[in-house]
C-alpha cells in the first residue's frame, strides 16, 4: 500500500480532528461550527478560503508551483459535512454531544480526509494548475447541498475541469476501493398518492366510496410494476413507506394517502415509472369508485461516473492499494447521493473506499467512522489529484 509518508505520520492527529467533528454534529444547512472548524484549519495551512456557497459550504483554493497556475488545469475534490437528525447509541467517549444529531454516515471522516489532503497540497504544491477543495453542506435527506452550491455559482467562480467525490463503504475491506464505470447510485424521487373517495358510517359502506379499500388495491397493483411490467435487465425500485387514512374506528374516511420512493438508474425508466405509478393507482382505485392524484417531489438524479475518469481512478487505486485493492465486482446500489448534481455538470467519478467488513451499516445509531482509513482516503486524494493534473498538462 503506497500511502503518502507525511500523511501516515499524522494518523493520530487526523483521528483527533475526526472525533471532534463526530462529537459536534450539525444537520443540513446548520453546519456553522463545522464550517468554521474547516475554514480555520484551511487558513492555518495557508489555503485561500471562500465561503457562502450553499449557505455553510466553502471552497479551499490551492495553486500549484509547477509553472503558471493560470495555464494549468483544475480539479475539484468534494467532501460532505452534514450529520443526520438521529440519536447516537455508541457510548463512545467522543459520542455526539448534541441530542438528535449524529454523524451516522461518516461525513466527519470525509471532511477530515479532505482537510488532510488539503494540508499536504498546501505544504508541497508539487502540481501544475489548481486544486479546489469543496466542503459541502446538506447532502442528507434530500436537501441537495451540492445543487445549492452550484446555484450559488460554484462552477462559475471556480473553473474546474473535473470533480471527484469519495464515500466510506462498510462491507468492503479496508485497503480496497471501487470506482464504477457508469452508474454508481440510483436517482430517488418521492411520490404521494392522494385517494379521493366519499366518507360515511362504517356500518353503511354501500353509501360510501371507500379510500381505504382503494389504497389496498393500489398497494397490491403497484407491486406488479417492477415484477411484471419492467424489463428484468432494467433497474428500478418502488418502496411504499407511508399510509395515512381515517381518524375514527367507526368512520370510513373521505381520503387516504400513500407515500413512497421511486429509485431508478436511467432517465427514460424514471419518466416511464412516474407515469405508470399514477396510471396504475388510478385504475386500481377506480374499481371502488375513487379518484387518485399524484404529487411528485423530484429528488437526486442517478450518480453516473464518467467512464474515462472511472478508469483513471481505477488505475490510481490499483497503483496505490495494489492489484487486490481494486474491487470491480460490486454492483451499484439503489441509494441516492447529491454528488450526482456535480457529475451532471462536470466530468469525474465517485469512489467508494472500504471501511471494513465489520463496520456498522451506514445510518445506524451504532455507526462510527473507521479512523484506520483516514490516511488511506487522504493519500488517495493526493495521488489522484496530482496524477490527474500531471496528466492534463
């Protein structure tokens, strides 16, 4: 494993940074303390800092000393900073000190890895061009901090030729990493079906149009969209997660709602499934005289790695971690990631970094980032950025 020597010697210090962030989690668009911590570190490294992107997001700008920076290319490296609105159950000495807030996805580690890489870049500057270290708020919960940073002019102010993301990945061995060619994660949309019937007395159902019965028919019918109406070689997932109807045991309500998510890998499939969900629900509810309308809340698009950049990342992974360090057999997952907004605008790739086979699952109240991979992730950022900028001279 060819880690950066200077980073290997900083392992304990990086763990201290990470554990400080873990103990002080902040959720989407509230990451003021986290942003201040990051800005203070970057400034202490001599890095030019720009704030105000997506509210609490910021960008560290580092110019290389190998020639005129203005004549070189530029690369963006992104780390997410936000925590989740959930309670921690780890009993760690550095467990969350903020009730109902927890770093259960490892964003504390992602921030630390990029900070460590930024310090190395600032100290050495042995590259041609510019590295932009992007510290992003609000990845979790559909809050789209990546889109907010873009809307605030991220790519207009900082002209990057490519952009890259990295996420720790439980279930993959430490010392291994993945860079998918093409889809890495799905797009996710929320839909809400409102069933309109006619309420009345539970003892006289023949005088009503029962939306609860209609909801049951809709639920059964919607399950066939994937199993019987979608090409088995396509990828989509419908999860019905909310059902709301009624307020009394002896009253048939006038309305009911069904909520859920649609996850897809392809734009055409997404559009077809949105259309079909509404049509199938309307047809099912019509059998008991009810009407259905659908509200769609668009979420994150699919995370699609650019093939050339994914292959480049694979070469860096194999060179740094060894041939066995490159995992190529892991399939994409149906979870969503707002780094997809950045990849829709710029070439690049999203990398999964092994967090260990015994690591707790992401979003678990027992999750803790594996500090053993801090120097691996930081070294991977260094090797990738310096190699990419050398390649594009």
